[in-house]
C-alpha cells in the first residue's frame, strides 16, 4: 500500500502511538486527521503537528462519532485510511471490586467502538482507491497478562474481529485490513504497568509504516513476534512468559 498522498484518520492521535504515527505520516506527505477526548491535550498535539487537523471526539459516544463521520463525509471525501488507535486499560480488574464495570469500559473502547467506527466509514473508504483500516491491538491478544485480564480479553475480541473483517473486505470491497500488535510501549497510557521499560512509541509507528508498504497485514512489533512464535510452539510456556 502507498504511504504517501493518503487522507488518514487516527483516533487517539493526541499522544503516544497515535501522535507518533501522525507525525510520521505527515512527514510522508499525507493529509492527517486526529481525534482525542481531552481538548487541552489535543490542542497541544496540534501545535506540535502543524498541518494536522484535529477533532475532539470520544469514540465511546455514538453521537460524537456520528458528528465526526458527518464532517469526514462533507470535508474529507478523499479519506482512504482509518487507524483505530484509541484505547482504554485498567490494571488488576479481576479483584478491583468493579471488574464488570471496568471490563465494560474496555470492551466499549477497545472493541465495540472500533466496530462502530469501521461500519460508519466503510462507505466512504469504499469510494476511494487503495483504502485501508488499521486496528491497533496488542501482544495480549495472543497471550493474556493476569494483571490486565479484561483488557487482554477486549484485545482478543478485536483480533478475532479484525481477521474476519480482513477476509470479508478482501472478498467484497478490496479494502485492506491491518492489525498493529505492539508489546509494552513507553507512553503515558502504560505507566501504571511499567511502561517506562517499554519500547518508544515512534518504533511502533515506524513498524506500521514499513508494514503498510509491504502489505504485511498482521504486524508483530518487537517482543510480540517472540510471544506469538512461543504461543504456537508451547501455549503453556507462552502463558508463563507473559505472567512471570
């Protein structure tokens, strides 16, 4: 897939992986649109990314997504790539006293909201050539970590959905479907789980760019590749490796 002269929407683009991806794609000559829930953080990101367009949008709120899609259909008719990067995670949800509530938030943000956005933008993507959807998943989609059990479950759901969507669109519309699967990344999002020990978000963004150019649809970044291979060879050992 070409990585220049695209019109790209990145949800959760005001920080971390989304921000670095926006930065790289902008430098490659793409028109980039980012969303974020926090108005002040979005403003700061846009100041650092001159030329990028931003919208305050909470992907978990149907009415805000509807408003965003209306703007895209009116003002960004050349949209041909959507990167579903916005996410939510809680630590130790199974013994927190509100496991169901937190799991619901994670499932809404990390899975159901992506299904909704994709469904709404598919007609627009289908009108443009060389279109793609990128769903940002995680290493825990393959092997869960017990301190983020419900987060892992939401990413496993996203992984399953992404595979099905890829098969369907290859048969019906030709829209490419990628899945970006990072390991631990050093972002504000991950600090509670030791993010300082993770890889830099720019490394994830660069891996995505290379995979898009090569049409490599399931993108195992860094340690994810090792865990994936181990999960195939010995699921029990992979589970132990992810839960030391």
